[in-house]
C-alpha cells in the first residue's frame, strides 16, 4: 500500500468514528474537575432518596431541597418523623389521583327470608330532634366534669411553637468572608467565613435544632436550625457541635466550634433556606 493510500484509509476511519459520535443520543459523561459537593451546592434531581444511617427527615429535606413538612406529607409520616436506613422516601409530589366518586345511599330491601332478623324501624333514620330512644339514657350536661387549663406557672418554659417570622438575625461567626452566594447551578449556595479553629459558631436567629450530626456528605459536622415553619439555616464544617437535636437556641448562642470537617480549610459554611430553596444569607444578616 502506498503512503497516499495509507493516509486515505486513516482519513476514512476517522470519518466513520466522527459519524458514530455525531449519532450518539446519550449525553457524554461529565467529569467534575472542581466538584462543588464539598460546599453542599449540588442539586438533587432524583424523585426518591434512600435513607442512610444517621439521616433524619430534616436532613433529607435539606439535602434534597425540600420542606420537611412536604416530605412528611409525600410519605405519610407524622411527628416525630422516624425514618430507617434503607427506606425509600419520595422527594417529589406524587401524581394527582382522581377523586373517588361519592358514595351513594343504597336502600336495603326488606328480606323475605323468615330467618333474617327483623329491623326495628324506630332506630332507622331518626330525626335530628329525636337522636335517642326513650329507653336510652340522656347525659345531663351538669354531670360532665371539665378539665381546667393549667396555670401559667406549670407551663413549659420552652417555646410551644415557631414564630411567624424571624425577629432578628446575627452573624453566625467572626472572621473573614471568603466566599459569597452564587445563583449559578454549580455555585456556592451560602457564604463561607474563615476564622480561627475552635472559635465560636453561633445561631443566626432564635430557633430549634432539627439536625446535629455528620451524615450529610460534604457538610462535615453540621447543625441545622429551624426558625419558623419555613425558614431554616445550616452551619457546616464544624470542629465540634455543642447542641443537641430538639434543643431550643437563641440568636447569638454558641452551637458549635469552627473547624475544617468536610473541607480543606478552617471556615464556616452558612446557608439560609426558605421551603428548601437556597437564599442569599447576606440579604438577612446585618451590615458589618
């Protein structure tokens, strides 16, 4: 084979290869050279989530970008929202099902069977004014014992519920702001504050600790605080955590110590979410 024929053969093979690539319907694999998983900014796009050891419903809601109340409704869960490793949770709204037709009133014909029991017509379709028979005992309202409400002195000191709005926001840590919020798909979904290892991380607002642990990949030692029925905040990369789940905290109260768990430098990663959607924390924190 001449050199020219050799080159022509190679050129023909290249054309065949390129045509095969052009006809490929599946997307090319994506290589994450600079993965944003470490700062928790990846978007969860699946319809279901498999529960891992250490997960809570609040943590799953945070990770998948949902409100925990919605997840509870999707999966038929009620307080205290217990979930188990290996359990498959729906994280998107189930398809709407058609309503069942209203039940029609079916009239029962009187049986001609002599062995069937007779029906006492006096107890069928009683009028509202005659809700009981003469032989039935009527409860005298005066005999009903009422339970008095507990006095203020015996009430729990812990808040009985969440406020309708956050009254005050404070900075969650002292230090240098090294990264800000980004709306980009792979951008930072919060802010990063660099500081000294072991320095205080504080609650940015009054609320209740709904997650305390390290089960969320990429967040390290994480605290999530619920402030209202819709607002939550997260504090990641902590060295140690000093609060427990279900503990009520006040704005400025120490909840953790700054560290580098889940990342490569000492800093706090702070996020604010409304119904599972990331918001720019700088819009809520006071100006420094």
